[in-house]
C-alpha cells in the first residue's frame, strides 16, 4: 500500500510494507523542486535515516529499475 500527498513544497509518497514476515518500517519519499529525499525509521538507532538524491540521480534510479544488469550512462538532453 502507498499514499500520495501534495504539500506546499513537496510531493510526499509513503510506502507501507504489507508483505509477509520480516516487515520493514514505512518508507517516505519527498520530491522537492531541487532534490528527492528517502527516509525510513531505524529501530536499532531509534532515529530516522535520510538520504538525499539530486534530481539527476532520481531520474537515473527510475531508469535503472527497468534495465538489465550492466553499466550505463544517461545521455544529456
């Protein structure tokens, strides 16, 4: 299951793990004008862990999800 919310400065997608055993914490993806953040609560640290992707990195990640194993370079434009 996932939710989508449009806030003032970001689009927020929350992914809820509904799988079988070994459920993971929710993942929150926030798309801003200049970057994308991915956050997940880490119970071992008792803190939220965040990574920040540039828009270029986010586009490459999206493309990579649909490609076979290999090394790629995105074309400009």
